[in-house]
C-alpha cells in the first residue's frame, strides 16, 4: 500500500523549551479519507493545536494536568505531558477540508483525498 502520509520524527516545529513525546497514533484508509487517530491522554481539546506547513501536518497537544503531590504513583501506562507529532502529507490530500475531533483523550483527524485521486467508474460509449 502506498500511503500518502508518513511520520517525521523530528520535533523542529515544537517549542524547544518544553519536552515533547511522540504520541501513539494509527493511520487507516477509507474510500474518501485517510484517518489518523492519535492518543493524547490527559489533554483538553483547548490545548490541542493543528497546522499544515509545506505538506507537513503538525499536531501539538499540551497537558495542563498537575498530579496531586500527595498521591503516590504506582503504575503508569501512558506518558503524561506534552505531545508533538509531524506527518508528511502528499498533495493528494485536500488540505482545506481536513477535520478533527477530540474525545476522551483521542484525537481523530479525517484527511480527505483529493477528488482527482478517488476511484471512479468510467462509462463506455
């Protein structure tokens, strides 16, 4: 499968004064969209920023959670903190129609495929 999205591991678009983690994410394909699902536990929707620069999708999510100092941490399954993920997207994505939702620490982005790349049937005359 030739995906038009790939991970870019550097965090050059992220604030170098803060430590960022690369969040876990999943990429899937639908008929008309690429879907990127990103795990950002503990991050409120107001603390997520998305941008596209030169065919690079930049996802930043900053947690404002402060753990209660009286609590003793016994186990940790996800890294609390700030997240940054950069994905290269190809010209076959309609960047003006990208949508995003956040619910329960899951960010879902739908990246519509350009109309010129969608499968279509051709009538025979």
